[in-house]
């Protein structure tokens, strides 16, 4: 089975994608709007369906509506690998360390169907 990847929502700074790609881990990293990823403007419920199908954590800074959309997704009997909520102030090094820890050391069931708030 393919390892989990990350999908960065369209409001996450792209330097996080670049930093993850430079980590040299073979990690799959997509940003909304990339080829093969959902297009910009994709509704949150459709993003959740995409991450479920593509086995990716969603990295977001959407504190307002994402918990509501996740609850609706789960009530439909669906699942997500996990959602990672960025802090208001982004420290790139700390965020990168936490994301790599989630990806490399975490067990998939630790994060499934829930929102994990950074910093860990």
C-alpha cells in the first residue's frame, strides 16, 4: 500500500510544499491547484473526498468550516486519513518537523478521521 501523502489547501503558503519536497523523503505533496490535485475553488466536502481517495492528510488553516465539513463527511460513513490544522503563526521549521513526524513516525490510525492541531 502506498504511504500517506499531504494535500495543502489553497490558503497554505507554498513555501511549506517546497520545504516538504526538499526534505528528500519521497513524500507525496500536492497543493490545491497542482496537476493531479483538486483545482482551486474546490468545495471543502469535495476536498475531503479527494484526500480519502488519494490517501493524503489535508494540511489547512481553515479553522472555521473544516470541522463542520469533517463531521458531515464522517456521518456519511466516509473516512479521511487525517486533517492537520496549522497554527495562526507559521514557524516553517516547527511545522516541517511536525509534518514529517506525523508522516514518518505516526501510525495511520492515530490521525484517521480527526483534526490534529499544530504544534504537536
